């Protein structure tokens, strides 16, 4: 065999040996990790850090009567005490809520009353029913009665003729005054009793007149009665607090005004 062929064969054998070593036939190089070094683990493979503490806490909660095992606070990190507090609060809360609810009061106001005597009568009625009413005065509008009136003709002669006709029917307490929308009218009277107002309307109709009616209010001092109601109390009926028999007092029931503390 010639020297050239020997060289080619040697190179081929060297290439084949390197190929086999690179494909894994050759043994892997020695590991450079130091003996005893911890190997890398996934997070799912690691045991939970608080597993032992949870076990200790569960064992403490399972003790009959809720007695804490000595030293359990140090193991569980004080978790047993909040759990016991939550359980105790859950047991007391319904009874405490019921007790507080029974003491809750609602403050309502009844009014407005036109004068202090009507408010005093309502307060006395409430006091006889076991309540503790409180009177107060404020500025506002109060129902004054039913107003009966006739439109006043623009012509002076027609107005004089209308007045004579009214007087012939026995109505002599008439008064010229501004009416609704400031239009001039002849007032036939203001009546706190609607039955009297209706009688005046009938009296005018007998003379061939057609009077109108309207509710009148006045502005000034009005009176309210405040009273505290328990949750079990029903709302008051304003009709039960009427003072004068036959007199209509347009009362309403609403919440008491908010109390503001001035410094």
C-alpha cells in the first residue's frame, strides 16, 4: 500500500471516531458540580413553606372546647386567637344587633299648626298615648281656609251692579282684593270650615252667581310637634290630632329636621 493511501485511510478513521464521540457513544465529561450541592427544583416540586404551621394550627383548632394547646401561639404565629375572636363575634352579633335595633327610634314631625293652642292640643293627645312630644316654632306656610270669590268686572258700572246683587242675596261681608294671578276679585269670605264655604257658594248660586273656590295659605310662624317612634310603632294619623271639632287642619307627617350642633 502506498503512503498516500495510508494517509487517506488514517484521516477517514479519525473523522469516523470524532463523529461517534460527538453522537454520544463516548462517555460524558465528568460533572463539575461540587458533591453535596443542592439540585435545582421546580416551584411545584417544593413543599409549601407554611405546611408545618398549617398542620399545627389545624390541630389546635380541633381541641375540644376551643382550649389552646400550650405553645401553639408560637407555632401558628397567633392564628388561633383571631379565629376564636371571629367565632365569638359571629355568636354574639345577632343578639347584639337585635338589642340595638330595639333601641333605634324614628323622629317624626306633625304639623304645621296655625296657632300654639292647636299644637298644644296635639301634644297633649300624644302625651296621653305614652309619647313624649316636643313643640317647636318655625316660619312657613300654613293652610288658612277655603276662599270663596267672584271675578270683578272691568266696567265700573258692571262691578257696582254685581255688588248690589250680592248684597240682595244677604252677603254683606264682601271685599275687593287681588285674586289668582293678581286679577281683581270680590271676596265672599275665607272659611276654615269647608262646610261653611260650601254654604256660602250655595247662597251665591241662588242669586244666579257662579263663585269660585281656592285654598288659601298664610306665611308666618307655624308650630310643629316632634315625637320619637320606636321601630314597632306605626305612623301617627294626623286626623287623630285635630283640635277643634269640624275644623279642618291640613296636617302632614314627615321626618324631623336634622339637628345641627353649633360650636
